[in-house]
C-alpha cells in the first residue's frame, strides 16, 4: 500500500469504477481512494478518499481510530449519533465539516437519502 501521495494535477474522476466496501463497514457504504495510503500498523501515511452511503444505510456502533480524520459532507444527508437500529441522532446537510483527533469516538452514522463525503486521514508526524 503506498503511503506517500503523488503529484496529481486536476483531472476528471471516474465515479463509476474503483469503489469498494471498506473493511468493517456494512454493504451500502463504499470508498474510492483518491490519493495516498494509510499504514495503520506502522502509524504512518495519509489518504484522501470519497466515502458514499446508499440511501437508508447506517452503522450500528461508534468508530475510533488512532489517526486524524477530516470529513466534508459534499452532498446528501448524514445523521450522526443514531442508535443500533438507525434511529435518532443529529442530521447534517451539505457543506458541513468535522475534524477529529486520534482516539475520538464518533458515530454511528446513517443517511436517509444517501450522501457523498470527502475524507482525509493522516497520522501526526513523528
């Protein structure tokens, strides 16, 4: 897995290919890696990805990880803090942003109509 990001000028993204379900996520949530790679074992690197939720999909437990995470809601709706049945939580609209330090519990998440997120993950420099 590459951990360095390469120089990559403006280009049109192919949003029809390259999507995969991230490990530990339910079906209906897919990622597309845009740049870099994250080496979680050696705690180095960074990645930029798109993450999309199909309509009605939700996670059931909070997430926690040991890297920084910045999230920008590009389109759709995202609810944060639902229960394990997908009920409750606080709903957010496009153009909202979160920045989470390592060790911060966040989620669970759901999307009623589907959404597209831009995420950047990275470890603190050593």
